[in-house]
């Protein structure tokens, strides 16, 4: 919803985006909740109006305070106490300032060891970009993932937006180009990663009942990826991600993917990757042979218990490490974590892919410590592996997977300084 509305440039597009939202499951739920609240407020209004007419203002005020305001205040302060408790934490982390880069210049360690010291940054161009980039330099980040979000309503939709015109840059594209140029002037390298986002469903489960719709969808996807391949080439972006978590399309349309890669290579001369989900099969040999890195969205389940210690988390990595090493040897390519991240709560290592919700503060206890240990285990187990290329943590300034301002920021800086 936020992603689609942020691109509105006209009232007609607003109406179209609003209609797309209200016809989704989330939108229908939202409308029903609003309707129920309206009915409740209407009954409350009618009740107190009746009391006022029959018994006067004084009695109506007494009943309003006792029957409505008192329960509301009790509920409000109870919820506030729960939230205050769940968002507090007794964790004293000693920050290591010695690893921070105070030179205001990127160390360019990638040219020496080929390690991606990356970061996903939420809405880079909509914030104070210079301040953000300076903070990333301070934390030894050298690569930034720039993500043009593509909107698709659900798993059955054949339409992907925004539309792109051949040989033309939209206002949105111009913003991306401007921010990439500014970021590269600071010395950063760029991973350009166009990324489908849905209101309903998951992009890995995109599926159609007939070849016609599959071909229409892939034509749309190819058109957009070709467009961004041109943008990647124009901005000298060092790495281009041709897709993210599109498992079903790889299974159903393998030849189309090989054709797309060929077209992209005729336009873009940099390195290529694809961001597979952590539990994908990786059996499409011809596909992976055409790419430079095996990209993985690395939200691996690491523990079955909440609030784990470091050794428990590290033990959780062992079966995954064996598979990753085998995968790297099979294709003779390094593994790149195009995304990896953890919420800062006690349950972060159980299902790392799980997004937070508005209500999670009522039942999930904050834990910067668990998040810190998760990152520590990640880097201690993988950073020095020859087959490992590096990480793009998700996400620098996210509210669900926060890095900035948490002890994990310093943990990442420690490992990126090596």
C-alpha cells in the first residue's frame, strides 16, 4: 500500500491504487474494520443522546465517564504498560568505536578481497541522503542495494507497474539515477535490484493456468528488467540482480529466463546475480552458469527456541553451511547474501523471514541482544569462507529489521572493518 501510493502522480492513479488496495484481502479487512467501528460509534452516539434526552446532561455525563471513558482509560493504560514492558530491555552493550571509519572515505576493501560489505537502505532518496551515506561509510559499508520496487497485485495478476517507456526515463527513474550518481561519487558500489512487491500473496508463488497468461506476465517482466538493465549500464552500477524470489517462474519458464539473461548481457556489461529464496532447489544448471554470483535471500531458520545464546545460533548454521558449500562447488561460484536480516526481538532466529506487525509489541519482547547474537553468529560462521562473497543486511533504517542505532550496527561495522 505505502509503496504503491508513494508513486502517485495524478488523481486517476490515486483512484486506481486505492481500488487495487481495497480489492485485496488486507484492503477488505481494513474496510470491514472501519465499518464495524462506524457502527459501534453510531450505537454509542445514539445511546448517549437518548440518555441525555431522558435524564439530562448531568446523568449523561456521569454514564459517559463511567461506562465509556473509565473502561477506555483502563484499557489504554494496560496496553501502554504492556508495550512499555515489551519495548524495554536490560542489555548493556559496549560499543566498539575503534572499528569505525572516520576518514569520510570508503576503504575499498572489495578490490583486495572481493567481499561485499553491503547494506539495504530503505527509501534512500527520500531521506537526508548525504547524512545516511556518511553514516554508512563510518560503519565500513562499501556497497548499497538500490531497489526499484515493482508492484503486482497478487499471484495471478499479469500486470506489473510502474510502466516504462522504451528509451525514456520517467521522473521516478531520474530520481534513482540522481541518487545512484550521488552514491557512487561518495565511493560506493551499487547493486541494482528491481524487486516485485505484492498486496496479496508471495512472488515465489506466481502462477497461471495457461501459457497465454504466463507469456503475457513474462513479457511484462522482461520489458521492465530490460529497462533497468539500461539504467544499470547508464549509471555504471557494478552488479545487477535480474530477479528476486521468483521460483515458480524459473520452474515454469526456464527458456524465457535464459533468453532474458542473453538480452540483458547485450545491454549491461557488469556482473549479474539472481536473489533466490534460501529454500529454493538451485537445480537450474544452465541458469546459474550464466550468472556471476549465486544470490540468496538468507532468512534461514536457525533455532527452535526464543532467546537463544550464541552457540545455539551457530549450531543452527551448520546444516545450512554444508549445503551452501556444496552449492558453491557445484557451480564454481561464490554465494552472495543479497538479503539477510533479523528482527530485534526474542524470536528473531526462529523464523527470520517473518515480518513484524502493528500488534507485535503486545506479545513479542524486544531484544537487541538476540539480534546482535544472530549477526555475530552469521559473520563468525561465514565471513572467512572462501566460497562466501558477503552480505547485504536487511535493513539499515527499517522498523521491522532495524540495523541503524542498534548494537547490530556496530557488530556489522566490526566485521566489515576486517
